[in-house]
């Protein structure tokens, strides 16, 4: 069984940076895509970024491209989301999320996610 555990959220001012971490367990996740989605109060969950675990190819939502970076460490079974230039609209609960492919992850077809970590950007 794959388990995803996020950490690293918090309160930051506009323009600040945070790094989210996701530790994955259960070997099956290495066959899939893994990434980050987020959900703000009163809004639907949306795609943020994804990485193909094997190839390392990355994908980003237009709203975060150029500000956020996703990467992974195979030895540590960890995926990070480096967030720079944070804006109030980035405030949300961020979920480490897996899917069969990065395309499916970007389209909302998930196979699992963690408990989430809160990111709050104050203006």
C-alpha cells in the first residue's frame, strides 16, 4: 500500500518562499506519476505540478510555472515542491498526489493522496 506524508506548509508573506516535502512509502508509487494538487476554501481541487517518477519529466499548471519547481530524490523516496514568489491566491491545502500518469494527474484522475499541508500567504 502506498502512503504519502506531506510536510513543510506554513504562513509566509507575499513574495516569500516555502518548500513542501512528501515522503512516499510502498514501492508501487515508483511506477506512477507523483505531484501536488491544492484546494483553497470554497474551491475545487486543482493541479499544481507533477513529475514522472522514472523519467523525471515535469509538468506545471500555468498559474505556478516559473515560480514553483518540483523534483524528487529516488534514494530518499521524497518529492519536493519549491515555491517562490508566493501570492495570496496560492493559499490552500496542498496534497501530495499520485496517478497512473502525469496527464491523468493534471486532469484530476488520482489514485491516492496524503493528508495535506496548509500553506497560507499573507498580504
